[in-house]
C-alpha cells in the first residue's frame, strides 16, 4: 500500500494514443478509485511538447507526494526528467501509442483497473539511464526503458508528431517499412568495458519490452543497476528483414551477428562521417556520438500490485 501518500497529481497527455477521446472520463473514474484509497489526485493536462517535464518539476517544488503519468513513452520520459533525483514517486497509467513501461509493469490497458492496482502498490528505488550528447539541451537526458542508435534512431527521428498523433503505432510500422527500403545501415562503433563491436544497430535496455509486440533485451531488469545491450553487426538489408521476423517470434537470441551483454556504460561513435541517429524512450536525441550511462538511485517507482 502507498502508506502516507495523500496528495497526488495526474499529468496526462490529452492528445496521445488510442482512447484519447474517452481519457478524461476514465481519468475521473481513476480519481475516484484513488480517493477511496485515501489519495487525492488532481488532473493536469500537458500543454505541448516538453511541458510535462516542467509540470513534474513544479509538482516536486509544490510538495506533491506522488506524480502519476498518463500518456505515451514520450510523456513518461518527460515526467521522468522532471522527477529524477527527487524523492517524489512516479506511477504510470496506460495511454499513448506503445507505452513500454505499462507493459513492463504488467498493467492492464484500462485506466480505472490500473489505478486500482497502483493504489495497492509498493515503492521501489531504481536506477535510470542517462544519454549524454552535445545535441541535447543541457547535454544530457534521462531515460527509463530503452535507448538505441542506428535504424531505430533514424525511424524515430523520421516520424513527425502529427502523423504519430493521427495514426498511432501504425505510423512507426509504416516508417519502419520505408526505412527498410531506403536506409543504408552505416556502421558505427559500440564501446563498453566488456565488449567492443562495429555495429549497425544498438539497443540499450532497462526493460525487456522494446515497442509494440517486440521484446529485445529480454534479460534486462528495471531493478538492476545495469543495462542489457543488444548489438547487430549485419549490413545486409535482407538479413535485417529476416532478423525482424525472428524478433517478432521471440527468437532474438538466434540472430546471426548479434551480441548481448550487460554493462553500465555504452559509448556509440560514428566511423565514416555518416549521420547516425539515436533515441531514448522513443524520442529523438540527435546524432552520434552519444554515451549511455547508468545513474543509480535516481527515481522512486510505484510497482503495482500483481492483481
């Protein structure tokens, strides 16, 4: 139980993902469920890209005891960046296009039911990932689920906000098929203390789930202070197509030219001057070079009850 927590705010994205037209009604039902558990939760809509970070920081400054995020991966990432380093816990409700964290926590895709499980949840202190890049405001950005570089970074950078709003996850599948035809799979260096590879794709995971139905870093653990890294070294388009089928079938560990290992720091560097794009939690962060590091004891997470 969330003992002692009385004052909360639900920061929600009114325009993201499926079910957005019924979201306000469902959130009001969630408010009632939380109130029965003794938690008074105010609804606060985001106002545009980046606003959730400032809203989360304001919640910390105002002495809120809990911040609940309802939106997609991008909204959650913004709120994480507003809460990181504080003691104010984060809880999540389903919303948005993919919402990797909701899947990772095995929450139902039903806001009132998820709220009931959160109200009976427990608090855990966890590590976060941090991306360091000269292209980022302030040079760095936290992430909670996954980061990557290569074709997934290019895909995320190519999908525009309006198309994602209209088509949801279909926008990513459409862009993914397009990139399979036009992307040249340039190589770059992936360097850690344990291994070094010339790669065309890297996924740096804090979660088993990656996006949609796909799971890649299946031995990653939110409660472990390490990443699981997946690297693909192939540059052949037809091989990538075959590898995607294996990913969808849960056979990622059988992919030829792929490597998995755990670490706390990953450096990605371009080789031949080609632009190679990166992403964190499904949000673009610009081009390589990028370094991903574990930041211990960074966030308090509400872990929902199992039923």
